[in-house]
C-alpha cells in the first residue's frame, strides 16, 4: 500500500493491519489503550482516523502526516542503513551524528551521491552516520579517545559545542590547521544579522537546531505568556518549565547562551524554573494527559512544533530575543581538500538543505533553500568570538554544575 493511500476514513484497525509500525505513533500521542488486542479488535474496528484525531483535538492534516512519515521511515530504514560501512583502508572516511527526523532521507540521498562520486573519481569512500539519539555513547567510543589527527574521520558531521571545541578532544586539532571550512558562498538570508560563517575558517555549518517555547494554555492560568528568555527566568515560572536536559547538544547551547547573556544568576534562575526533564515527544503527549506535574512552558527543538500543532491548547512562541541556536557542524580535513570538496558541496547543497528544513525544521545555511520560518524569527547565537575566547567544554561543565546546584536547592 502506498503511504499516500492512508486516508481519514480508514479505521485504526485497518491502518495497523497494513502498517503495524504506526502503533508507536498512536501510543506516543495518547492512544495507549490500542496496545490491548481486545481494544484494538473492538474500538479499533470502527474508530476512523478522522474521529481519532478529533477526540484528541488534533489537527487532522498534522496527525495524518505523522502516520505517513512513520511508514515512509520504515520503508527506507532497512535498505538505507545496510549500505553503511567504515573501513580503515578507504581513501575517504566519513562519520558523525544526524538528527533523528532527517537521518534516513539524508542517508538515502547520500548513498546515491557516494556511489556516483566513487564511479566518477575511483576514490574509495566508507561512512557511518548514526542517529543523534545515540550521541553521548557514540562520541565516547569513537571521538573522545582520539589522540592523533590521523585517527579522525576525514569528514565529521554533528551538532554539539563540547565535542568540537573541547581542547582535550577535537578542539586541540584546530590550532594545527587540520580543518578547513569548505562551505563556499553566502549564508541563507534567514540568518541575516548574525555571523554563522567561522571567521577563522576552521568549522563549517550546514544547519541549526533552534530552541523555542511551547506554552500550555490549559495550565497557564492568569500568568502572562513568556515572550523572551528573560521572561522565562522570572520567579513566577519557578518549577513550571520542562527542559530538554537529555538532548545534550541543545541543552548545552541553552546553558552557554543563558550564561553569556545573564551570567551565573541566569543559570541559577534556569535551574529553579525547571519542573522536569522530558523528551520533546513526551512534552507534547503530556499536554493531553492528566498528570500531577504539567509544565506551563516547555523549551523544545523547533522540529517538535509540528506535533504540538495538533493540540489546540498549545501555543508555540518564537522568543522575541531569539531562538537559541545549536549548530550542526561539518569538519573537513585541509590536507584532503581536493577530494573532500565535492562531498562538502553535497552536504551543504540545496538538496540536503531542503531535507533538513522540510523534513526536520532544521533551517539550512545554503542560500538557495527556502526555510519557511515565521516572518519574525530572531536568533540568539553565542557567537564565534565567545567560542574562540572561552574553554567551551569547561564552561559547559561549570554551568551544568551551577544549574544542578540551583535546581536541587528548591
């Protein structure tokens, strides 16, 4: 069955008979009872998708799109991931972490590109691009123990300030001239007003992960909607905010940006405002559930606003003082520049940029991409001057400790 044939008049039972992988989408969005075979055989036999969406006050188009995306992912997964290998004898090695929502479509395009590249150049390439959800363990195993430059992959793609700027890991190699930014040309007009191109020419950026607010009006009561990060740090939001602590890259970006703009006291206030740490999908799901602790405000990656749009009580707020940026970096070795340039061009291309922004809401830097952001979308970017003048890894450790200390004071 073609995924486009999933339609609103299909019953839940019909959907799951054809696409059992969609059960996880239904469960994640409040239909836990469908895990019970008796419920599925009974209610599922007459509950149509349109009615299911209406019972949760979900936007029907967004609900259907989530189901279709999950089926699409399932179809791609086996064929795409099996093509990945990492061989030391290859002339070019590529590795890194890709955001989960876009990993499979990016791999599909990358597989085709590498096959063509090898045919045209006779250069052997091996690669392993994992999902960002395995981030901490994967980094620990493959990157943090590297002591020599030749142990590094020739191309490395990932989000995360700590890994790239830690003077004890990859960061120590930048001063040796090991890396060169191979992203040529101007930056997308979506980022007018901020400088995302590395002035020293070491690091390339291909996209960013923005952090925005999700406000639950069912829980907010008489409190005003926070419109800025400064608003969020006010006493009235203490123990009322959910934070993406488990998303290390985005959380570290939030800590660095808050500390830069508001100092130690800002980090302490952020710790005091935290109600709980939740995965963004759980944050959205909890808006439809009865729970003892519901956050009034959730800080989340912009990607998850698609899911939140299904719930009428939720408002997505792009902070007026800027969505905090967690960049997706691309490191490429200077000594192999000629061989790596076509690969860097592909990763920075319009084709890849459109996957990032259309499938994942990760705005791309390629100037030919239409990022489809809100008309007003200011950014809060920690900046290259800060990154080059601080021991970023030490700053992260310091702010994490300060955050945890203040959180535990309450």
